C-alpha cells in the first residue's frame, strides 16, 4: 500500500504546477540503481535463509515487513524535508528489507517449472525495457493527457491493492483465487505499473526540485519493484496452472 500512498502524494503536489525539477530524474537514477542493487542483495540473503534455515524465514519475514513499512513512512518524511544525509541510510535499509521480503516470491518462481532463473531474469529485463520505453512517452505527454493518465493509474493502483488485500485476507481462511483470476490480477498489475512508469516521467519533474532526488528515486523504486513483482506473479500463475 506504500506505493499507492506515495503516488497520491505526488499527484497532489504536482497538480497545476509547471516543471520545477527538469533534472530531478537524472539526479535520482544513481540512487534508484543503488536501491535496486541492495534489493537484489536482500533477496539473495533471503534465499540463503530459505535454503539453510527455512524454519526461521517466516518469523523474520513478518518482522521485516513491519520494519519495512515503518522505514518507508519515516524515510519518506525525512526525504521530503530535504535531509538526505539521514534519508539515505534509512532508504538503504528499506531496500535491503524489501529484497528480503521479495525472496519468498523469488524462491517460488525458481521452484516453478517453466519459470526458474530465466523467468526471474525476464522480469528484471521487462523492468529495464519498460524504463527505456516509458521515458520518451512520459516526458512528452501534454498537461491534459499527463494528468488524466496519472489520475487513471492512481485509481487503478488503489483498486489493485484493495483486491490484493482481499486476496491476503481470504488466504488466511484457506480461500485462494482460481488460477485464471490470479492470471488476470497479475496481468492488470503489470499494465498498471507500466503505466506508472510512464507517469513517473511526467509527474516527478512537476513534483520535486532538482535537489529532491531522494523522494523521486523512492517513487521510481516502488514503481519498478512492483512491476517486477507482478511480472513474476504473472509468470508463476501462467506456468503453475493445473
């Protein structure tokens, strides 16, 4: 739900404003890359825990999720105030924990016939291709089209996370979505976060100044992590059908 919260805040800040940070995305890219590398390291650590000490993975996963949520809101608040020296270590820790929480999904992908390491690589490649394609599209959107697309994607992501929350609650009672529904939800998630990647290039320069690259990097980080997750979920759902 953190991505939805961050997206709504960016939309409110940008609405009706001209570009205030023409170079903010370029300034944010090194920090985005660093965060993704730390996430990969966290996922690798989680996979090692699953392999060597599977009995402790679930309790540590719950703890990581709680700390991750707290860090997100604290780091976002600090970054918005421009205190980058404090925000950076918080965001680095957040990226590591994010990778750890993703390791369960990655482990499932590696064990799913037809997905495996090639599927994980495909999901990562899909994020890279999306970035390359989204940049010229989002940067050249008109004001009217850009804000209309932003609002549509915003509402879609909120609805998606409501559905995901419903899925989680039902799973606690042993009720799971049929495979066709899981495929549909995952495909919609992929489309929404591809749209969010386009929107980032329109909305972030209108939201943040050039020196506010940390919150911009966080916004882009959440977009690509969620895109990776939904591509991987889609591959698992397609290949894991009975």
